[in-house]
């Protein structure tokens, strides 16, 4: 007889979401995590990052209003900000464990390893557990920099724990993690350089959105260096020297690498189970089931896009298929994404090229909203929008935004697209006015 109906490996947003659904359905559930309990989003990602984002963006907006009713421009007190963030993160592990136990979910803070006999052995206690079904939600971590001196580069985890802000920083990689943290650092007073291997930063976002953000970053003192290969890192002077193939050396007090994330699947014994794993993560089907019947996976450890909303969605699908096999398929068709630079970038649905490739005849509306009253009131801001509408039906197919409020506005477009709204219908909504959301009527 099995100890549990389901064992979940990994206690983060995906694992907690699934475990809650399973327990509510009356299943006997155990969760295992090597700790600290809480997952990337709560401890090392979305939530703590937003403390730094909100502070630095508020400082930027306050400075923009200096002389327009605001007297003393704000500055970032990094020590106080770090203390404020830890008021949120420090209680997470114990609070999460307590919440799960109150749901009568057994929690084991140990490492988990599959055995060849269809069980899990706990690393520290040696205890063996069995379940009818398993769900792997082990998350991911920063990819190591494979160059001489690569071990000297810090990670995004380290950035979020800095006791003070270094005077100069080099970020290796031009993805969303580097971009977000680079803007936080620059707006807080550091001298920042981003080194990107390819021809432009954020290559997965439309250039029309990224270019205004790069212009804004350059104006705020960020140096963007593209088409550059980092060859090594060494200690030097008061910090580090980052060598490149053809664009010289870059000195900084602190260096961070953000070149992607890798799934936490090593030392879990998956090779003994038959679960398929690629360089991108655990392979699953549309029901979030692995190649081993009864073993599911969800979240950042899966070979899909690593976003908290995707983790939650995959976890819900996995849990429902554990309860009722084959009952729900995962759908990646409409997932909004946001990059919390200043201004923010956000995107949902189809681009012009994607819509045309699917056979749609579209009308694309683009424009700038810098002079709109909402943004004049905050001292001016960079605002760009690009919306894709099917010509025949008028249905909104996609929205791509750059603005200080892009992260919130994209949710309006996500709901509109999901509901099949037309551009005319969205324009005629009696929006509360004047609000940032009311500006969407000008964008379609």
C-alpha cells in the first residue's frame, strides 16, 4: 500500500497550486523540498524583485516631477529597502510550511531521489515514501557561466541579497532578468553596463518595443554593448575585469551573469524512472504527464517557458489530470508577459508576423502616447503601443506595449482577447476616467 495518493516534489507556486487542488479533492498528499520552502517566485524572483522595481520606478517618477510640485527628489536607501523586502521574504518558509500543514499536507524538508523500485528516498533521514502518482515541480536555477572565471559572476539570487548597492555593475546577458535588474541598479545610482552576445537585447520581444526602452536606459546612464562575446572574468582593482573577444575589457565593482536558467533535476534519480529530460527540462505531453504513466511535471523544471502564470496553469492542468486522467489539456496560446524595466514592456497574443503566418488579414495600429495627459502628469514618459486586429471581424488578436503601466494594461488586453472582444467593443467600454486603463481605447 502506498503512503500517499500523490507526492509533490518542490514547494513553490506550481507545487502549492497543485497540492491545494489535490487536497481539496480529498487526496492524501505529501510535499518534499530541500528548502528553503517557498519557491523561486516568493523567495528569489517575482515578489522580492518587485520590491526593488517599485522603489526604483517611484524614485524615477519623483525625480521627473522635481520642479513640478515635488520639492526634494527621492533617492533609494538600499539598506532600508533590503530590510523592507526581507520583512516579506523571511517569514515565507515557515509560513508556507504552516499553511500546508494546516491543509493536512505532510511536508518533508529534505532532498528527494527516485529509486529504481518506484519509490522516493529522502536524502537526510533515509526514509522511503511511496505514492500512487507523482508530480515534479522542482523549479530552476541560474545557468552557470562557462568561461574562465565564470564562478566569479554573481546571480540574480545574489543581487536580491546585496547589503549595499555597488557603485558600478556589469550584467552579462541581455534577457529580461539582466534588463530588469540593470534598470533597478541604474535608477538607484549605480553605473551599469549590459553585455549582450547577440545583435540586440531582449531578442524575443518586438524590436519596436525594445528600442524605446534602450533609448530610455541609455539616457539614464546604462551602457548597452551588443554583438560581444565575454571571454573571461578576473579579479582586478576594486572589483572585477570582464574580458571580451573584440570590444575590450570592462571593469566593475560587481558582475552578474544572467544567461538563462536550468531545471533542478540533477541528483533526483530520474534516470532510474524513464522520465525524459532534455537540456530545457522535463518532457511532458499536453496533459503534463511524463513518459512514465502516473508521473507528472509542472513549472520551471518543465521544457516550456518559465513564467509564474505558466507554472500555475501547468500545475492546475496536472492536478486535474491526476484526479481525472485526460480531462484537460494545457494551452499556451494566450500568456501575457511583462519585463519590469522603466518603462515596462508587455506583450500578449499575436504579433503582425504571427497573425499573417496564421492566415489572418490584419490591421496594425501603432503610436506614441508620451503626450497623453496621464503621462504628462508624471513628468513625461516613454509610451508606445502596437495592437493587432483582424480586419474582417474586428477581433483583437494581440497587444504589445511600452509604458510605465504596461504590466497592468496588458491584463486588460488579455481579458479582451480571451473574451473575443472587437476593437469597437473595447473602445465603447465606459472606462473610469482618467485612469491608465482608460487609455486602451486610444490603442485599438
